[in-house]
């Protein structure tokens, strides 16, 4: 059995992740299988866009995208196949989804930096940019495309290398309809949490509530310092989480019996392969997590299925007779704890015992 308390094969830092681009317009850092080998089918990115700047129009060749807005206000546009175009605003606590291959951009229209946590449904997502795609074609080809003279494109600076961040020229152009509901958009933090208890809550962006989702979903999990995410596993779902605030200890069990225990802090990312047992226990929560509001220690947890499900330890103990459990633990029946009958797992449980040291 091996244990660690800082980093592990299952966790790394997104704040210290690979720098994709960093300049006066903002920053992009990512964690992929190239720098976090355990990732499979998922990867994650942190995007910060400064006022007056944008993530330029682009698309992903091999991955759907699910984006959570941490702060700021942005205009998002999405051009889907079939010439279906949408433009809408997102702000803190809202999300949007873009299909693989759909052209989209994110433009800061506020006075403060806008921050996003972006998940992709591939461990090594591939991007194409609109500007770079124009660079792939000659002046004559572009002229023919737009029924213009080739010379009209001579002054247009083009390259096949993507400019991911760029400054806006002039004021933001926000359509009057940008504030309307849109199928690409979901206000996850505005929903009544489907899972709520005295010690925490989970708001869920999943296909049940957001039909646009095809192969990704997300839980916005908050837990007080006297609560704990019950030990559990996801039978057919991998899990990738990002620590938005607070700190927690996590344990994951590998099939060979190896245990990996480490401390998660703000900006950290973890990955749990499908069906691996794991749990999350609060170590430090901001002051507001100790209130009854349900806010505080905050994890953004992403899944590689549109409707994730799990099996918890509480229900597992209720599924078998005490005679079977005695055989499992090589114990006398009278020495077994009085497991409470639990027909449905609570997801978040209270912590009546102190944190193990």
C-alpha cells in the first residue's frame, strides 16, 4: 500500500498546468494526457479573458466541450452544422456546451476578467481556428469562395498558426436576443439542488435537465467542514474534478489494492477511472461553508457520461445479510457494526468523527 499527501498519479494542478497562451489578452492553461497520463476520454482547461479580449472563433475536431463560467460576463457564439447560429451571454454560475466541430467564440463584454473552466471529451483535444483555416487557403481560393478579386485578400494577415487570444477592435456587438434562454446554455447554480442536506449540496448539469448534453455532465458540489462525500464508485463513468475553493483529502483505490491518498487544494485537478472506489473529505472550508447556505468548499466535478450514476458504500452494506457481511470481513456477526438500512445513497453524509490523521 502506498500513500501520498501532496500529489499523486490521480491529481495535479491546473493553475500550474501547461501554458497554451499567455499575454495581455489573458491566459490559457490546460491539463491533458501529455502532462497527466492517467487521463482517458477527458481533459480540462482554465481560460482567463481580460476585458476587451476574446477566445477567437475555433472548433474542436475530436471532442465536445462543456464550459463553466467562474466569473465575469461574456458573449458566446456557436455556429452548428446546418447553418444554425446562436449568440448568448454567460455569467458566473452559468455553463455552455459546444459540439465537436461547431465553430464558437467567447468574448469578454464586461469590465473585469472572465474566467472559465472548460472540459473536453478527449484526453488530447484537437483544435482548428477560423483565422488559421483562412491561412490554409490562397488569395485566389478565398476570392473564388466570396466572389471577390484575389487582390482583396492580399492585405489580410494570415497564418496557419492559431491566435487563441486576441483583442477586440471597437466596442462589443451584443445582439438584442443574447439574453434569451438558449439550448447551448444552462444556469446550473440557479437551479434548486437535486441533492441537498444539512452539510452540503450538489447541483447537476446532466441530460435530465439539459438535453444538449451528449457525452459530458457536471456536478457543482459544495460540502461543509462537518460533511463528507460518501465513499462510492461510478460503474460506467470516469470522474474528473476541479477544486474551485477550499481543500479536501481524497482516497482512490486501484484494482491491485493500492491506495492513493492526497490533499486537494484550490486549482487542483483529479481523475478517477470508471468503477474505482473513492471519497472526498473536507480538510478546510471557507467561512461561508460553515453556514447553512450550502456554499463554501466547492468542487466542479465532470463526468464522461450525460447522466452519471454511482453505487455508494451505504447502499452496498444494505444489499447483503449480516451473515454474508460477516464472511466478507472474516468477523463474528455480533462484532459487525449496526449498518443502517439505506435503500438510496445520500451522496453527502455528516462527519460525526474527527478527520483521521
